[in-house]
């Protein structure tokens, strides 16, 4: 015989409406009561009737992840593509945040490069109650359209006015990298940055400049090259610098992809890390973990970003009029063996 919501209510010794509130992830129910209800659900192996709930709540109990990329027609792991580690790592955090809820998750890789007016199919189909936008390759038109259709939205990885945003504190990213290198007496620091028009790139550079100022270092000893975030971008940028005759004693890569590309070039030049040159990466992903050198990295805590984004989106769905959430996740320095004292 099929277990009903009434059976769960009797087992937990609560009302049917209380069980319904718990199933809808409401914060109005005491934690002790939530625990009793979830234990009853587990014991009775109760499965909510999602189709019926959609009719009564106008919800699908499905959330969407839209990963905004320029690599739509490329292999995401190609050397000339931006490695999609942000999608993978933040998604793990989102899954953690959805634990013990009945929300399902759909994912779509989306590029508007060829058609700026296009919308992700997940949004057009209205199959979702809310959406996570991951990555910075979106236009204000997309955000405004989401506002018009009242689709709860959280942006991961970038700040956007008036929209819930979870992001890494980018100025602190650059500051921590420069501070580590300056304290170890490096004098010629090369910053392989992302695109110059990116606000995240500008903030990382600002953080490095702040550290140079605090330590009384000549800003002319900070060399900056802007490019894309792919491995090939890091490779080409360092190759150009190397062929110009500049020999930095330290490099900070603005992404793990850039750092990996730079390290490939250094390997070809038979440059030893860290004996000849120190290097720091940013993100802390599978690329840095599998590096042949135990990299020192600035950890963005992307899983934490995903988990906090999940909390923000569930709250936005439950309380559409609540204040906008802008949450910066502080990065931390994770010491490896790729930086030494000079």
C-alpha cells in the first residue's frame, strides 16, 4: 500500500501541514520538528507526489544550472578552451546544498556568442523554479529578461547589481598572491591576467598593486599581460614575454588554465620550478591538483560558493521579496612547493 503524507504525519506526530512545510524546505518549522519529519520519511520510505505538488504549488521542484561559455563548439578540456572547472566545482557545492531537499537539478552549457538575443532552453521551457548562472559571459539583457519573467536567479562567480550574487573576493586574490611573493623577496613579478575589460581581472590587479604599495615595492616591477583564460593563452602570453627578453623570478596566473599553459612553456624551456622561478595559481581545481609541481594556489573555495548560492536561491524562491544577497567568499592561500625564498 502506498505511503501517504498522512502516514508520515502520524509517524512523526505532527500535522499534515507541518509535513508539507518540511517537504517545501520551509524555515518556519523548528529544527527538532524538521528532524522528526525527515526521520519519519526515511523510515516509511515516503516519496512525494511531485506531479500533484506541481499542480498545487505551481512549482516543478527543479532548479537549473546554466554555464555560460564561449566554448560551446569546442571540447571543454582542449588546450585552447577555458577549462570548465568552475562548473564542476561549484556544482558539487550546489549538490551539497540540495541534500535533504526534493529539488532536482538540470544543467545546460550555453553560449550567446553567435546569437546574443538567444536564451537557454531551460529558461525558455519554464521547466525550472530557479536558475544558477555560472560564469561571466552573459549580457544585461539576459538578466533583465529573467527579472521580467520573475525567475529566481543567483549568479556564481560575478557581482551584478540587483541580483543575488556569490563570488570570490577578487581583490583579495591578487593581494594574497603578491603578498606571498613579496614576502619571499621576489623582485620581478609577472601577472598573467585575464581579459583587461573583465571586472574580475581589474580587481585582481588592484589587489596586487595594493600589496606592492604596502610593501613599498616599485610598481614597475609588476609586469602585467592580459589574455584569455585558456591554457593556450597562458602559454602564448609567457612565450611573448620570454622572447622579449624579460626574465621574471615569479609568476602569478589568473586561473589554473593560464598557470598550466605557462608551466608547459617553462617545461619546454627547461626552467625548473621553483629553483629558477616561483609560480602561484588561482582557483584550486583538478588542474592544479594534478600538476607535476605541488602548486601554491589561491583557493577560491568554489564548492563553498556553490553551497551558499544554493541557500540563496532556495531563500529567493521561498521569499521573493527578501533583500538582495551579495556574498563574497574570502580566498585563502594554500602553500605548495612552487614558491621559495629568493
